[in-house]
C-alpha cells in the first residue's frame, strides 16, 4: 500500500517488489495460453490482438496488464495507478528491474505542449507513451534550476525528473520519476540536442529490436548484431547510435558531477567498448565532443546548475 510518509524511492521499490513477485509470474502463464490460440490467428491474419487483465496486489494496488500479440511475437506491459501526496501517478514496470513513474502533471503538460489539444492524462499515458518506452533512453545531468536532473527522450518530448542518489537497497535497480515534460518548441539549444540524440537512439533501438550496447545480448541478438555490422544501410545508423551514446557520456563527465562516481566504472567500460567498436569503422572517439560544432549538440554552461 502506498502512503504519503514514503519517499519516491520507497514507493518505486515497493511497487517494483510487487511487480516482480506477483505480476511477472503471470507473464509466462499468459504467453502459454495466448500461444495456443491467439498467436496462430495473428500470424495468419497479420492483425495485432490485445488482451487486458487487472490484478490486485497484496498491497492493494491495482496492476493493469496488457498482453499484445503481433505476427512477430508478444509484447507484455504492466502499469499501476496510485496516489501519493495527493498527486495522481502512473507507474510502468520492466523485467530488467526498472520502474518509471509519470505524475499526472507530466501527462497534462504532454497534452498541452506536444499534442496541443485537450487529452485526458490516462489516454495520453496509454495511447502515446506506454508502448514506446522500450527503446527510450534517459541520462542524468544538470539543468539550470536542478542540480540533479533526469533527461528522458520519449514520444517527441523531453521528460524531466529529479535524480535521487541510490542507496544500498537499490543499487541494482533503475528508478525513474518524471514530474513534467517540455516540447521541442520550448527546449534550449542543448536540451534540443539532447532530445534529438535520445530520439535517434530510440528510433534505432526500435528498428533493430534490441539495444546493441546491452550487457546481456541473447544468441539471436548477437547474430542480429553481426548482420547490422555488415549491412551498409544499418551500419550507418549503428555508428550514429554509438557516437551519440559516447558523446552523452562525455557530456556527463564534463560537468564534474560528484554523484557520477557511483557509475564511473560502468560509464568508462561502455565508452571503451564504443571506442573499440567505432575504431573498426575508422572513427577515433578522440575526435568526438558533445560541444563540437559539426557533430556535437551542447553549448557549454547552458545546462549547468545555477542554484
């Protein structure tokens, strides 16, 4: 049960625990049931079909589970609506220990600033965001009015949230809580560049079907990655994806953020992997810079916290 005395982190960890223990087991059961009837029909007709179910957790939270079957396989999403400090929120969950929360205000701003029309928050969430999150990327930086800020590029908008340092209880989970969003029209140059980069990365991951920098690639994904490397058209997008990822990390490191040391080993490891990969294409990462005039996207000092 969500109560107001809980912190944002405690709320997300509590919901994530319920998701893993009570909702994830339902996925395999549903997949088995759908495989007997729905999948053959979808493969024959090519039409996507979806089934929705609700499950009340032991903590009395209602989880909405959406099973979608396409000719390519299954797509299963779970989300939960809850109240916290009088704020209506939507939480989505992923099997890689991730939870993403959108406050109602955030969804209202999306309707106002991106869609430019009056759309109810629940419709915004279910129609424009829910199915687009898999390929989305986020990065923790600064903002002029926030010392610690999460930037999340999704569905033609830049979502912003407060970054909270992890504790010993949540070092191995990904917790994201977004308070508001801005459209391309409202972004400053660096924000526009970050959003453009995140959008490119999201587009490529969606086309490919997986994140090529994922630490745990399946055998099938590793085979697909080999095909990408040898494809003249796909390798262009792949190279751009690697360059953008590398420069976003460069931007992080250039800000000298004290809390970045929590992730420095992972960041350095990823940058080394990218450098090695780009070298195969004749690209020296020493020539890359987020502040570069030709391939960069940031203006020095623009997003630095000003107190």
